[in-house]
């Protein structure tokens, strides 16, 4: 998955419900990603990509599919909360 190779200090967490993958990331990480949908770019920055937990640790909001053969993406709440008006 992209997260563990693109973010220095990221570590994969134990599997979530349904086998989804999540990563612990440094809270100070500077992240950005853009998704292009029908030719329009939708950028996200660290405020949407890093979520601080109650214990002070941080996790990335991008989750991995449990099946490595799945090539689709689900743009969930971290994406839609930035663009839904």
C-alpha cells in the first residue's frame, strides 16, 4: 500500500473490521494527495489525511482493501467532508 512506503515512520496497524488496513502515522507528517475525477482535481492535505486519536497518536484516514486484487478506491468521509456543500 502507498501509505507505508510514502510516509516516513508509518506502521501498519492490526486489521480492522472486514480485514481493512490502517496505518499509524506521525502526527507531524505533512501529507497531500489529489484525486482526479472526470478531469477535475480534488486535493486533500494533512488536515483531512491525518486523524489524532484520544491517546495522542495519529492514524492515516486512507484505508487499504483486504483484497490486494481490488483496484478501486472508496473515497469516504475524509474526502467528502472537504467537498460536500
